[in-house]
């Protein structure tokens, strides 16, 4: 003869097994819907992101906490500290007026300090000497004076 305790254990065991089976069926049904969604491609950093990271270097240089690179070779030694800007600069996708730094004032807002190299032909992202980053047309880029050291 079975005791009440044995009956309760059997009922609890049955409920647990039924719950596990229900969860497995649900997960299988969701995973086997027949439709395969294309994996989302993660967007990588843009040239604007690279210019923003490069601006960090110029801000540190303006505050005296980093050396202002006067050439691409000098930037190369600092590149590991600027993981977003580095690949863009080293690949030539971003150009820079090396040796020129950030400045204040209305004229600085007009002078190009760093730029997406395609900006000359197609328009693109530009950082001005006051640190502003914005997208310009090829005509605007051609008309904008370049920063000088």
C-alpha cells in the first residue's frame, strides 16, 4: 500500500516532468519556426566617430596632457590610445593638418583641422579647428581654409 507521502511525491514528480516537457516543446517550436532571420550586421565606427576620437587627442594636447603630433609618424606612436581614429588615419581615410591644434574663435570654426579624405570629391565629415565636427559638401570643403601649425 502506498502512503500519502509517496502519492504526493509521484504527483510532484509528474508536474515537474510535465513542466519540463512543456518548456522544451515551446523552445523547440520557437527555434524551428522555419524562418531564418539574417543576423544583424553590427555597424562599425564611422569617419565621424574617428574624427571624434581624434578630437580627444587634440583636446588633450590643448590642455598639455598629450603631445600634439606634428606628423603621421608621430601620430603612429600615439595611435594605440585612439582605437577608433587610428585605423581611419593609418588607412588614409582621415587626413589631418599635422602640427595644427585646436583654437578658439570664429576663424577657427572655419578652418579644417582633420577630414574624411573623400570630402574633397564627394563631401564628407570634417573637424574644424574649434573642434566642431560636421558633414560638408565637396564645394564647402574646397572653399574652407585648412588649419596651419
